[in-house]
C-alpha cells in the first residue's frame, strides 16, 4: 500500500468515527431532553425530542453505507475489519438508544400529569444520571480505544439495574396505595424500563469497544443485581 | 462473469437466505413456547425458551460475517447490494424478536402466579396469534420476494396495536379493581408490550423486504391506531 492509500483509508475511518461521535452526542441530548420533558411536563420539549430522533436514523444509514463501501473497496482483515464491524454495531445501539429516549418523550404526551411523587422523581433522576454517565464513559472509551474503561462500564451496569429494581417496587407500592395513581405509574414503569434498557445498550457498546480494541470477547456473564428474582436481567 | 462465478455467488446468497429462514423458524418457536409457558405457568418450558435464544445470536453473527465476505469479494451493486443489506437488517430484527420472546419467558419465572383472568388470557392469546401470523406472513413474503405481501403485513400492524391498546386498558382496570393484582399485571403489561414490539419488528422486516424487492422505500407513515392518544405508536 502506498502512503497515499493509507491516508485515504484513515480518512474514511475517521469520517465514520466522527459520525459515531455525532450519534453519541445526539443520543445524550435526546435522553436529557426527554427526561426533562417528563419531569417538568414540557410538551413542547417532548415534541422536539421526538423530531430529533430522525437524525439518528439518517446517521445510522450513512454509517452503514460508508462501511459497505470500505469493505467492498478495501477488503479489510483482522483489526481493521473488527473496527468496521464494531462501529456498525455501535451505531445500531445508539439508534436504539434514541428510540428508547423518544418513547419516554411520547409517554410525556400520553400522560396527562407530571411525576407527582417526590420519591419517584428522585429515583428516576438518579437512574437517568447514572445511565447518562455510563453512555458518556463508553463513548469516551470508544474515542480513546480504551478496553479497560469499556470493561468498567459493563461492570457498572448492575448499579443501573439495582436502581431500576427499587424503582419498580416503589412504583408498585405507589399504585397499591391509591388506585388513582395506576395509569400514571404504568406509564412511568415503561419510562423506567426504557432508561434501564438504555443502560443495557451502553453495555452492548462497551462489549463492542472491548472486542474492537482487544479482539477478545467479554463472554462471562456480567454481574446482575437480581434481588427481587424478578427485574434483574430481564432484558439481557 | 463466468457461469461458474454466478453459480457460486448464488450459492452464497442461498446460504444466507437459508439462515434467515432458520432464524425465522426459531423466532416463531420461541414466541409460541414462551407464551405457552406464560399461559400454563410452565417454568421448565420457560427455561428451555431462554436457552434457545443463544442460537439466534449465533446465526446473526454468522449472517453478518457471510455478508461481509460477500461484499469484500464480490463488490455487489444495485439489487445485489440491496439484498445483502436487507438480509442483514432482517437478521437483526429476528434476533430482537428472539430477545423479546425470551423476556416473556423470564417474566414467567419472575411472576409467582399464572394469568388468572380469563379475559386477559383471551386478549393476550389473540394478540399473540395475530403477531405470529404477521411474522409468518412476512417471512413468506421474504422467501417469495413478494413486495405486495410485505406491504400488507405492514398495514395490518395497526390491528396488533389496537389489541395492545385494549389489553393495556384492561390490565389497568384489573389493577384498579384489586390491588392484589398489581404486581402480576405489571409483569403482564411488559409481556403485552413485548408482543406488540414483536409486531413492530415484523413491520420493520416488511419494510426491508419491500425495499429489497422494489428498491423503493415505504416512507409514508403507516396507519396507527391511537384511540387512547397514549399507547398507539409508542414504540415507533
């Protein structure tokens, strides 16, 4: 390969990596906006979040076509191929994160009330903060090609699961206390589940970053908090 | 291209199509088994369903690697490339269907009781039957390269959504009638949602079959039943 060719190839990979970064940033914004809309009952922000999701779909298609072009023209092997396959999967996960955040925004519109219980609001916010931190950390690990950081993100997912489990119980208790809470809490159950699943996608991304960098798969079951015997690991 | 080359290429595509068919069959079995486990409280069947899902993950990886090899060695264009891209996406959707069915099986284990209400059982079974029919129809459309059948599957998804909406309401009513139903119904809400989402994946597959065959995208919003202003279209 001439130096010219190598440089062009690097540019192609950099272009894809840039789009992954853009998707990551958009996904983070979408989570923040849709949860803010939920907490403040801001219908306008909810509608704006829903509209933003289309850009993630576009970027996914763009990354897929770029990867196909690179594979067809370069026939990459080994580390190069791993990198391309990993970016494709990461793009897929980020698109799913966008969908899940969008669904929280749709619930804001469907619910005719905000989050009235202080305890529930604190629990939800805590889970969202942790999930956001996980997504940010794994995107950093991707940018820095840091396998160890990726492994740590995967390990920390059990914390998100633990908060989800306790939130699930709190929501059921709140429903039992007063039947008038049931409809709202049913929607909040789905919102909480969506955020927990965003955490699962951060874990998927972590596994792909680890594989991309090391060529090894993190195959052992990661630790799952399963205190209830019910909620832990339900989406794995 | 020599005739020999064309034949080898066809064989490669046929091998991928065969694996899609295998994934489709497995996904259908997983849905049947996990819902049967739910209806009959059959924990053993639930555990078996959960174990089956691993094969879907393997097949997805296998299809991805085959597609990458085809793209790298053949540099397909136009219809050929569309076909390969579409099979990759269909494989992804089928893997997600397996995950969703697996999660229903996991709920069977998490719930300490079966579906006690006759009305709820009938509603759930009706939704599952329709979703299964949708999945079967779209896999037939894929095998027969039939764009019109695919378009019809997409159109019929509103029926699944309508049953889901009414089931969602029934579950809430059942919760309000007696707080002792709340925990069980919360799990059933997620089961119903998972089945509704399997319907959405059948719709995604339909869109990819249509694109694969015609080269056109079904871009117009498909009709969504949204009677509650709440549940219709929440996962789109």
